[in-house]
């Protein structure tokens, strides 16, 4: 490794960036545990068009190297633009299984509070047929990508989550297992223009027992302001609801749709059971007064 590392340094100092890119790929494959020592070379090489193209091509062929590279680039605000460009280029080149690195870059932008860049990356890496207004995958027709702008379902004790298809339509199934719970594990980030909007929620309750109702909420991420909070009905049957809400002009550049229940004592007297099937969620902008 020492000889190749010296060669990498020499090639960079000699501005032989294409050769340095090939050496970087070799070092990354053979000695993954020493990758961090190579990170200072990344901004130099990725700033050169030929070296960038070579790294993009070579690293695309080896998934562990892809993740290693994006993790390094997404770590700092200065190198994050390289991670953004690489993720988009891999996607546009048809590289398979890039959702993971797209999600890494999206989360890095969100961490830096660069909400526009995070959302733009997500939109640029969706096919035209899957793009929708405001709520992505609002009818749960597609598998979840794990991206923050798609539905994020985080497993928790006391609830069984599943994406089920019945009568030709997909639902998000939440089956409560007769346990006390603090529910907060279904969410999606959205971008909405300031002004008046309306959310339409279609769902079905089946023998649902909730000591405190499961609620659908929309809150502003920067300010934490809740702009909507409405309960799901326990009564067995299908329900279709519409609720108006207003997005303020400031402090609401990013919003979160999420399901939750209000905090209560974790007592066996407060057990949740039954099934909630979420059929669809959509948002439209309301015009006029």
C-alpha cells in the first residue's frame, strides 16, 4: 500500500489526475480500512473533469466503493456538491441500486438545512411516471425507497407494518398488537408553497381500539409549528376525509407528514389493537379566499 500511496501523491503533485484516479480506485478496493487516509485527495481529483469521469465509472462497478466515496463526500458541506453530482450522474447513467447513496446525500443536505438541494436531488432521481404533486407515493403503489421524501416506515415493538395489495389497490397496513405504544414511526417530508392547502386522507379502520387516537399531522420542520393535527376514527369502516390548513410564509420551508399518538403512561391499561389501513394521502393547493 505504501508504494501505491506514494504513487498517488506523486501523480497528484504532477497533475496526472487521471492516473491518480486509477490508483485511488485500486487502493480503495484493496485496503478499505485505510480509506480515510485517502479522503484528502478526493476534492482535488473530482475537480478535474477526466479524473471525475474515471472515478464515476470505476466506482460505479463496485457498490462498496460507491458507498465509501459518498459517505466521505457527504460528511462536509464543502464536498457535498461532489456527492450530489455523483449520485445524479450514477442515476442518469443507469447504475443499478443507487437508492442507498441518493438517500445518504439527501440526509446530508437535510442535516445542513439545505432543503432545496435535498428535494431537488430526490426529484431529479425519480422517473417522470413516479413524480406526483406534493405527496410522493401517496397511494402506496410503489415499494418504499427509504428516502426522507418518500414514506419512511420504522419498525417498532407493538405494531406490525406491511404494504398490502387488495382489490387492485395498495395500502399501508398498521396492525396494533394489543400493547401500550408510543407511535411515531410513519413519516414523509414534503415541500409546499406558502398559502392555503387541503389534504385528502383515505383509510379504513378494522376493530381499532386506541386509548388515545392515532393522529395524522403536518408540521413545519424549521419552526416546529404544527399546521394540522387530526385523529383517525376508531369506528370500523372506510373513511374519506378532507382538511384545510395554511402554510406560513416563514419557518416552513420543509414540512413533515407524520402519524403519532399523544404521550400517555405505558400501562397495560392503555393497549392498542386492531388494524389501520392507510389507503391514500394527497395534498392540493387551494385557490381564492
